[in-house]
């Protein structure tokens, strides 16, 4: 009788352990899906916004050049520093997004997620840009406001890729993928998730390489301009010898005799 009670107690303990292990496993998958979904598209887009777009705007009139230019190294430091922060905050952002979807009873998530991030994005972007520019409002405000159209697109894609990651990592079927993909094995889905992350990293790297090529091309152009200006200066300015020739008449010398030599020139 007592042994049966102990067996039941052990079974309850095992069931509780399995329950919480399962819960922690689901939480980890949900947390990972939210973090990856937030950075897969946002990281390359913001890399382009920070390191390439200001360079492309140089050809525009001065009054339209409102974005503060960052080098690729500066943008890399900012993006890498934000990765753990985004990964942690993304979980709570996703829960707010789901609550908002349910509250407004939105069946089409794209526009809703874009509007949701348009409100939230500039608020969260102002903090890292404020730190990056040392609180200089002349740089922080235009750079933050410039993310408004970007935030809408990031919100649409972030919602989609977060839902996609939840499906691929085995947390929940969000019905955002084709049925063919939904029927893939879990191992294949993990591979697709890894491929998406690798593609994001490769795209971000390519954007920074493109930014560096802009920098090197601009440096070469500056060097060419300096050399052209120097060459022009040399051609336009008479040399010291030509100035001396203009001051001293031509002197012929025969058998040690000086002819038409000015008084200030002595020959021994």
C-alpha cells in the first residue's frame, strides 16, 4: 500500500519535471524565434540606412542631406552592440504585437505589424542614436525621424519572419508558411532557419563592403583632385629659374670677358 503511494508520488514528480522541461524548451524556442525574427531583416536594412544611404544622398542638394553619415566600422559597432539588446527586447515586443493583433482583431497582419513598429521603432531607435551621437540633437533627431518609413517596412517583415521562425523552430504553427514547408521534417526546418540567418549575415557583410568601396572611391577622388590642383598650380606659376631668367639678361662669355653684365653681378 505504501509502496504504491510512493510510486504515485514519483510519477507525479516525473510528470511535473517533464511538464516544466517542456515549458522551458518551448520558452527557449519562442525566445529564440522572436530574437532571430527581429534581426534577420532589420540588421541589413539598418546597415544600409546608416552606412550607405547618406553617401548616396551626397549628390542631392545640401538642404536634403539631413542624415548623419557613419562609416561601416561605426555602424558595425552599433549593430553588434544592439544584437543582445534586440534579442531580449524582441520577446516582449512580440507579445505586445500579438496582443495588439487580437485587440484590433486584425486578420491581415502585414499592415498592422508595420503600423505597430512605426510607433515603437522611432522610440527605441532614439536611445542608441542618442548614445552614439553623444546626445547631439542635431544628429539624433533627423537620424531617428528618418527611420519612420524604414520602421514600417521592418515591422511588416519582422512580424512575418518572427512567425516563420516560430514554425521552423517548432514552437507553434502560425500558418504563415506554405503547406509544403509546414510538412517538412523538423530537421529540415532547422536547416531553413539556419539558412535564413546565414543569408542575413551575408547580406549585411555585402552592404558594409559596398559602403567601404564608396569610402575608398571617395578617397581616390580626393587624391586625384589634389594632384590635379597641384599640377595646375605648377603649370600656372612660373618656376624660380624662369623668374631669375626674366631678371638677368642673357650673358655670353668668351675668353673670360663678361658682356652686358649688370652691376650687381660679379664674375671672378
